[in-house]
C-alpha cells in the first residue's frame, strides 16, 4: 500500500495539480549516496501493463474520484462532486473504500488559511459516503496500512497550530498527536508498512518544511532533513512521499537548487540522495512492493502531470501513459 502523502507546497486545491510551483531544499549536512540522478534525454518507453498489479484511486480535473486497475482496465467513477471538488484519495488496505478531501460537507471555512476542507470516506461498491473530519475540517488524509485509523492534518482546537490527527474510518475517537505546548505546523502523512511510525512534513513557524518521523502515538519525534540556512524565510521545504516496502527508507520531494526533484533518505536520516534531475517538477507518490517508485512529473504550465515509474537506483525509468488525466496525488494498493 502506498503510504502517501503527495506534494503539499500550499494548502489549496491548486497545490494538488501544480507541484512544480514549490520550492524546497535538503540541508547540505546530509551525505549524498552514490546514485546518478535520472536525467532522460530522449523518449521514455512505456511500462509493461501486464506486470503492474493492484488498484489505483485518482482525481480528475472535473473534481471526481475514480478507480481503475493498475493496468488501466476497469475504470469507474466513484464520487460525483457536483459543484464541489473531490481530490487527494487514499485507499483502504483492502481496496474497498477511499478516504478523500473535498470542498463538500460542513466545516468551518478554513479559519487558519491552511486549506482545511471536508474529509469523506466512500464505499467503492455502493458509493455511500460519510464525513470523518472535525468541525474545523482537515487535509491530506491517509489510511493506515492496518486499516484501523485514518491520519490527516488539521488546526488544533485553539486554531493556533496545525497537527496530525487520527480518527477511525467511522469518524470516531478523534485524537491529536501534537506534543504539549505545540505551536507549529505538520502536514502530510506517510505510514510505515507496519503502521507503527508516521513520516510527515513539519516546520516551527518559518514555513521551511522538513521531513520528520514519529511513533503512531506521537512520541519519539525525529527530524530527518534540514532546510538550507540560506533559504529565505517561508520559501518551502521537503515534502513526504512514501516509505519503502521494507520500512528502511523514505521517498520525498525537494528542491536543492536544481529544481523540484525526488529524493531518498534512510529512515534514520542518513544517506540522502537525489533520484531525479530533469527540467520540471517531480512529485513523490508511491513505493510499490516490486521496488518501483511511482511519481508525477510536471512541466511548464501543464495543468496535469505525466506519470512514471523508476527503480530507487535510478534505473528502468518507464512512462505510464494510461494514467493520463489523473491528478497528483494518487493512491495505489497491491494484493498481498
């Protein structure tokens, strides 16, 4: 299962589709591993459809959530947003339900300006929906691999800080994972494969996001990346994508001065390296059990990305042309 959170450069709908507008950086103190970044200079061959398994959930420019098989077959629209907008889907581990962010529903109209909206769960077969967000809304929902809880970001009760919260798929037992005297921002959730740890993007008020990890209960917080000191205040940061299937590494998106690219780092904060280096913007999405990394690539003013897979060593870059029209981020669950 993809332990996702795609790009979160700003907390508005356009951030889902315009990842290339972000500006992020990895601190120079981290040592880069010996991997040559991907820099394609010619046509990129398509992936072999028959080798891709699982179910994919994605949003479209029309504002609805769709599902399909990983090979592009079996497309089905799951939500009908009407005048609203549904996006940022995360599949349940069994592939039967989706949690997603939506402009529909009842919630306080984003008093903190973070982009908080409704968070709904929909049954794919029946299309029945129910909200799971608190009155102040939420953003970037992510279903835990064990299926027990959904994590998302939202303002705290005093509206002073933004933190990671947990809630059951039924919308019960809301829990704030922020530590005491918290006054910062946390966005995005990447679940470890065993559901014991959470990776997220956070900052202490300067707007320069870094990658952090913590236990499922909010304890043992560790900062893995550090914004370059020369960055202007509020200029960006690193944004979590996914854990590796073995839980030893993390995929994220960052700008080290050469453009918005994919990066990989060990779960203990060592061995960071840049995986891509080509014009445009790359958005980290999913790390498949086959070892392939799924990402979106934005170029120029294109409203929707192109989709690719690549090995974590930079080899076998392949395109996914049948993913055309799918918004960033998407989610992908695979059969066990």
